[in-house]
C-alpha cells in the first residue's frame, strides 16, 4: 500500500483558479487545468482512469468536497470510501457506492481511516492544494504525481504558496509527456 498525492498544476504552480465557489468549483477557468483528463491523447490513453486503478480509498479537503459534491453526481464519482479532512462536523454523505466520511480530528486520523478502508490497495490524496501540502510536510506521502499543464495561469491557488519548513526531497521515477500535460511521478524520500 502507498499513500499517493495526485494533482493537476499549471506550469506556474496553480492548482485552482481564483474565486473558487460552487459556481466555479475549480476557480475561475480552473477547468483548463483538467482538460487533459477528457481530451486528446491523455484521455485516449486512459491516463485519468489510472487515478482509480489500485486505489482503495481517497482523502480530500473540505473545500474540495463542498465545491465538488454536486458536480460529482449521484454516484459520487469515486465509488470507494472518501475521507474528508475538516474542522466542521458533518454526518456521512452517501452517494451511490461512494461514502464521504468527515474527519474532524486531523489529517493523520483521516489517513489512518483511509488506510483501514483501503486494505491492501493505495490511498489517494486528491486535494486540494492545502490538503496535499499538509500531508507532504507531515512526511505522510510515499509518492507525488503532478500533471503539469502547459499553461501559465497567473493567479489562483498555488500548490506550494506557504513556507514549507524542511525540504521535501523527491526522486523522479516516471515521466510521461503528451501534448496536453507532462505527467511526473516522484518518490518522496523523507
């Protein structure tokens, strides 16, 4: 089992456009960061489908849940347990085969619960940027997958906009280049 952090990012480090809201779940024009999932060679090669292969549970932040739950539809998209890191208690939300469990006692607790639910499969940290940053800085991530979109976004939510404290050392283990994105996989060394 691995803990994998996975996120799309512009070439200038943006993971969501400005003004994230229910009207703009990925921020204004934030959908441009995810077009690779649905168009061209990336979609044809099933690169986006790999997000779910070998994954037994997911962890997301509360903002990602709040802005994503409606677009994810009646089945909740994930079709596996999802643990929502939050400081606001909420009863579990069931959407078809997807159950969203709200964890208020910290990211480490959410990860423990996700690992238990995943069994031998991987846990995938989907975002947003703040959530991924928390796990990386706590040394809880085994692998980081960045889907770098050839776009200078300019403004929005940066993946690494806060002080990181100690360096997070990475070893690149894979690169897959397509016209729509460069898919980088790193092993987290510390």
